[in-house]
C-alpha cells in the first residue's frame, strides 16, 4: 500500500515540469473542444491523438491521451447544457436537467456545477483506479487460458447487454461481429492467413484505430450532416463558479454516482453513457425531489456528470489489470499503450507496477486541468459551438483520413476507415450498439489464442471450462447475463419473489396488532 | 429509423447475418488442419472463426424468427415509398456526404499531392452544402470565397502541422515547394499493427 503511494508521489513529481504541464493544458483544452462539438467524440479524439503522439516518449504520449479522454467526456456537457445536444454520448443524461437550467437563464450555474461534479467524479474514479487495479491485477495472475476465454465471452455478453437496453440480441450480434473482424488476417499460432481472399493488405488484418476512427468519426459525420440544421441558441452566461454549499449539499449523490461510475467503467465495453444514465436513475430514485428531475434539477445534473467522469478512471482498471477495455476510448488507450511498448494485463503489477501509479497521477493532472479550464474559459468557448457543421465536418473528415493513415502509412487503412464508417452508421441507424463491436475487435485475439490453448492444455476436454473455480464463476455470470434479459426468466424470478414475500408475511406477525 | 419500420429492417439484416454466419462457418471448415504435420488438432486455425460463424448465424436466426413474428416480412416497398425516400432532403444530404468523402478518400488522395486533394475536398464540401440553388450565384460569391479560403487554409495547416510538427507521413506526398514527403524506412511499412 505504502509502496503504491510512494510510486504515485514519484509519478506526480515526475510530471511536474513545464513541458508536461503545457502538454496537459493544451490536450485537456483540446479534449474539451472535441467533446463540445457534436460529431466529435472522445473515442475519435483519443484515436487521432494516438496517431499524433506515437513519436513521443511513452508517459508523455499517454498523459496527452488521458487528458484528451477526460477533457472530452467533460466537454460534452457544454453542448448538452447549451444546445440540448450531447457533445458525446456520455452526456445524454446531462442534457435532461442541464438544458432546462440553461433555458431558465442559469446556463453559467449549470456549467459550473457540471464542472465541479465532473471533477469530484474523476477524483472518486481515480481513487478506485489506484485501489482496485493492483487488487484485480494480482487476482488475475491466477487466470489461465480457460479464464481468459470466459472473460472475452463475458465482455461481449455484458457489453451487448448493457449498451443495447432495448434489445440485447443486437448488442450480442455486434459483439460477435467484432470478434469475427479480429479473425481476419494472419493468426498467431500457425501463421495461417484467414479470410483475406488473396488480398495482401487484408492478410495484415483490420487495424483497430482506422476501424474505430471510421465507426466513431466518419459515421458521426454522416449522421450530423443528415440531420436538419441545428439552431444555435444565444444563451447569456452569468456566474460560473459555484458556491461550495451549492455542490456539497449533494454529497450523498456525488459519492453514490462516483462509485457507480467507477464500477460501471470497470465492466468491459460498457462505458460512460451507461454509467451516467445509471447514476442519474439512482439519484432520481433516492432524491426527495425525484419528481422534479428533468425540469432543471441540479441534483440530476450532478449525478450524470459525476457518473460519467468517474467512469473514465474506472474504464482504465480493466485496461491496466486485464488488458480489456472498459469503454471505446479506453480501447484506443489500450492500443496506444501497446504501440508504446507497455504491456497492460495481469503481469503489469510484476513487470511495471510504477506505470499503474503513473496513470493514476496522469488522471490527477488531467482532472485538475479540466477543473481549471472548465471554470475559466466558458464564454470564449461557447463561440466554438457556433461554427456551422458544413464548415466543421470537412475538417473533421480530413483528420479522420490522416488519423487512419498515419500509424502504418497504408492507404488501405483509409479504406478501412471509410468502410467501417458506413457500416457503423447503418448499425447505429438500426439500433445496434457499436461499443461491443469495438470491444470484439480488441478481444478477438484474446479469445482466439486462449480458446485454442485451453483446448490444447486439456487435450480437447471442455470440462475444465466448468470445473475450474474461477471459470465456473465466469460461466455462471455469462449465463445469468444472457438469461437475465429473457421474459421467462424475469417471470420465474418475479414468481419466486412474490412467493417468498407471501411466506414472509405469513410467518411474521402483522404490524399494529 | 422509425420504430414501426424496425421489424422490416431487422428482417432484412437478420437474413444477411444468417447468410454471413453460415459463410464464415463454411470457410472456417475449409481451413487447413495440418494433419500431415503432427499438429495438435485443437490448435487448427478454423476452430474459433467456425465457432463465431455458428453463433452469428444462430443469433441472426433468432432475430429472423422474431422479425417474422412481428410481420417484418411485409416490407411494403412500393413506388411511392421509393420516390419519397429519394426525394427526401435527408437522403440527399446523406448521399452527398458519402459521395464527396469517398471520392476524396479513395479516389483523389494518393493520386495528387495531399494539399491539392484536401483543398479540393474542403471546397467541394462547403460549397455544396452552403450553396442555395434558389438564389443567384452573384449573391453567394462571399460564401464561395470563404469556402475557397477555408480550403486553402485547412489543406496548408493540416499538411504543415502533421508533416513538420508531428512528423507524420501523409497520403499522396506533398507539394515539394512546401515540404517534401518524409522518406519511409525501407521495409517498415505496415510494421506496427494496432
């Protein structure tokens, strides 16, 4: 514990130089702008930054990406409050109470409270990151191929379940499509080239970053350009910095939302949008003003913003400890770490534990920068929202092209970006969530190698998948996750619940007699 | 997409997924098993893709049944519906966005210097979406001038920043007057795979 704290302090001290502080400030500010602009998401921002920073030193590059990520998730609250259009999907819940506040002429107050909520959420997430990453990393040292196989399947199933609330079947299909995409190209055991149809470029496989730039960049451009013109409302912005009591009176909501955000973030492939909605929903149920949520209730705004920013640090827990991303931007972060020669996963606590605490220090720097920039540059940044989409989107597409091409200098990757952009657009139009697709691309290789290794270890015996204790727990979780959305299962659970309640009432003496 | 049209879309996509899953499975079964090379039969390359193909086909099948139960097979495509779709303003904007972007990314880039291709793209994009056909061209000269200025600025700034500050190669090389394309180390193309 003390060693961890010492490494964290070393990380903070190591980053205390002018160049890093300058990088932290510009990348967080850029993140806020990326997050603010509808059509530019945190995933795309982190993906583009990865291509720009791959020539930098590891910790310098990763801190820029972390700042971009945290800045973008926070920045989306601006457009959610001012325009009722979430800048990133993570801020959809923010708009529910944030925009009514802006319409009441309290936009500045809403922005200030969203900023402080995001800051506190991020701090809670950071504590969770520092505490749980070593625990999970050490626990995961007991995993072998059987457990990693189940973990990959569990990631897809839970991500599909939670990101497609209307129809989990679509989430699962998207996830398995992602796993298939990872099968394209040369496999890692016999070097056999799969599904390339004789194309040399395909034999190298589908690279993650161009696919993600397409899914989160080009598809967003298509969506934004297809929509009718957005009318920008000129909102007067008054005092931004909130009084301490305005925020601290909601300390229960802040702590609850921070914890929810961190845990939802740690679940593979779920991400900030779900954590914001879950936090918002819990706050609504717990609040005595729950019926006023949706009409400009500060508590709702705080819950959503605390939840989504706590999630950012939470998504890094499985990235570092299991090499499994907690969200789409975290998938890019994971890819960036691989580019820079860091090997996240269970061995990280043995090979380079100091990197884990450096990441915690990075979150602290990014969070502090977000708070300072968020409270200080509100009025000039509102002008960014007034740039018409037809002028902004070609610039975004130009960046998508460069971002896809830059890492490998392959024109083929531009084609991958375009194809995945169009595919992503259609999937989203038909209510297929794209987060499981991305998670599938990341987990495909893990599933491929570990399933085959496990079968080789057991000489084809599948029993160890169900008899090894951790495997069994994961298998039960997978089954429960699947059946939990089936009507017959819900009916059985409901039946058992009412039977138990009847029995309890029959046994206990009636009240008031 | 409107909620009432979802079963129809599901019906069509479910059929595609079933066919796709079966295709993946068949190709996986045809993959080599290296029997003559004393390879462990559980390590063969077709196992995992075959498993995935079967699952995709199964999930697609479930969706197909569900969409049939919701009468998604009644696609209701008639001349009026097709005409309405093609005439919709959203369809035009959607199609033109894809056309302009695809022509730039897959046709023009790589054939002409990066700055020229990018300037053409930015100009075409802004000019198309800002031009109002019901107004005379003379009244819109300012808009076109701004589009031209933005095209030149974006192409020049992106080209300069990425090549000179971030040391990144750009597709199609550069205008030699501004900055020569960075040389690639022989054999390094495609080495980093992320």
